[in-house]
C-alpha cells in the first residue's frame, strides 16, 4: 500500500495543497525564466509583453497548471510515485498547459511567441520534475524538522485494532504517533514496537498527563453501546474521536458522514456521490447535448426522411428502458429495423450471442439503411434528447430494457446506480464484440473509478470508433 493512502485522508489534503502551491511558485519561475530567455534571444520577430498582460498570463498559467494537476489526480501520488511516473505525468501536465495557453491566446486575441510558449513548457517540466522526484524526501524532512506530531490512541486490542495500529505506525512519516491501546484486558501489544495496554478507567488521567490528539475506537460493534461514557468524556475534553466501521460489511462503498437536520448519519455509497462533480457532469451533458442537437438537426431530418422512404413505419423507435436507480423512461433512436421487429424477437432470440442482453449477429430484422446507421451509431443521435431531458448522460452504462434487468445477478444491478449514457467504457473497448460478463464488469469499473476526466477520455476515444465504425455489427 502506498504511503499516501496510509495517512488520514483529511491530513493528506494538506500535502495536496502544498504540491498545488509549489506548482504555482515553480510555474511562476518558469514563466519569468522563459520570458527573460525569449527577449534576450534575437530572433526575426521581437517579443514583448506589457506588464498587465504579463501578469494576466502568469496568473492564468498558474491556474491552468494546478487545475490540470487536480483534474488528473497528479498530486495524489507525487510523494510515492516512481520517477518514471513523475516524468510522464508532469510531461502530460505541461503539454496540456501549453495547449491551453495557446487556446487562451486566441480567445484573448493576444500575439504570443511560439518559442516563448515552448520555452515556458520546457522550463516548467524541468523545474516541476526536479522538485517532484525529491518531493517525498523533502516533505518528510520538513515534517520531521518543523511539523507537529499527531498523537493517537486506539481503543481495543483485537485483530482490527492491531491492523489499525500497524497502519498508524506506517504513517509516522506524516507525523502520526501511536501512544498506546485502551483495553480492560491487561498486558502489552507487540507491533514493530511494544505498546502499553491501558484500562479504560485510566483515560481521564491519561488525558491529563499525556498529549493525546485523538482516539480511534476499533472494537466490536456490540461494545460501542457500552462505551457511551468514554465518548462523552472525550467530547467534554474536546478530544477528537473516530470509529472504525469495518463491522458494517461493505465492499464497493465509500463511507462518509452526513446530517439530516441535527441527526448525524453514517453513509455508505456504492456509486459516485460528490454532488458538485455530478452537477458539473450534468452541466456538461446539457451544454454538449444542446449544441449537438442544434448542429445535427438538419441531418436528423434528412435521416428521418430516408427511413420513411426506404421502409414502412415511424422514423423514431421508442422503447421503455431503465434509468438511474431503475427509473423507467422512454428511449429514442432512429428505427434501424423493420416495423414489426419486436414481434419477431421471440423467434430469433436463440441466435443471440449474449446470455442476457440480446445481440443477434447479421440480424435479419435490420434494414439496409438501418445497418449503415448502426455501423456508425447514427441511430443513437435521438438519444441526445434523452440526455437533454436528464434521462441519460453522455457517458454512463448503456440503458437496459426492463426484461434484461429482471435477469441481472445481484452484483450486476449496481450498474443502475449511475445515470445511463450514450457511450461507455466497454463501447471504446470493442463495442459489439464485448461479451456480456465483460460488459458488466467494465460498467462496474466505470462506476468505481468515475471522474470527469474519465468521461472526457471515453468521449474522445468514442469519436474515432464511431467515425470508422470499428467494433459495430
């Protein structure tokens, strides 16, 4: 386990903040060095920035670089990553930063020297790499010399408490110090060091005689109710307390504390729950879906006309699908099959190459035009309206029909906890060639690792697959 995951997550936010602030300083130095180098190099075209413009570009560059660092989770692993990973991630950050700066130049109608931008990116990469490669050692040294130790006691002495004690020992580079264990059984606890096991009744004296910043309860859930007096004592003394919740079985869930009025709630969420990032995802859906509908409407009208001319029946196929948490909605797509395709399904289902979701190779119900529409995913365009309405997202697990959902295994139903999408992770790894089991597992992988950056990666990888028709049948 990497060092960065052995410290309290709230404490590690400070480390991320340090890296972000350091980036601002180093990017500023790289900007100044690149500017001074460029104006001293006598090229054919003179280059000069007015002071207000230079300040604007400097601030903008610092914001862009740090935003990219947070967006791609670069700061999460800097003090424990291999130098090769640091070099790669920093190169990606600087390349994207330079591209963003050039885009900002066109938006602000400035005239930047391309050699200046190149020098800036190179200097930034060199300075950031030099710092980051030695960051772990540097931060550890600073913490040892100037940091304040954080003293922790553990209530309990069972296997869970011992595992917690080992994790606290491994967090020593982050200033965490394990003081000892609180338990009514006498004796000592042997880890890498030997720790005293104090009886719970001695806690008031321990709080008076020792520096104790917080106490973590790692006991059986049945014992928690018996420790009400201990919790009250810690509350009165102002000592922070935490409770290990491994007695609540959860594999995929993230755990966080919420409140309903004055009532505290311990929450387990097996799907993304960050309301701010989900709001950003929804905003991106609305903007891109609306823009795509405006651009594609003339072509969609032409396709609808072609469908009417080449086969009888409506141009738009409507079907009930399952959305977020099982909500039913009307799903739209261009009709690519004959008008009575649903009635013919029962007689053809035995030809399906998938166990749950029906997929019939060389489906005889497809019309010639429909085969073309499916190959290039043109039949999916009307789902942009589903995205705009909020039934779907641009990226997410594909929406299933209720009959398929009824056949899901229990673990597969978790895919309903994310708003369904136009494209998804498995769609960029083979589209129709992916078997059902892999499809389900990749949907779970998407849910468990979801980020806005992942959405953009999937969108950008979907575009060439759709344009070439690769993986479609």
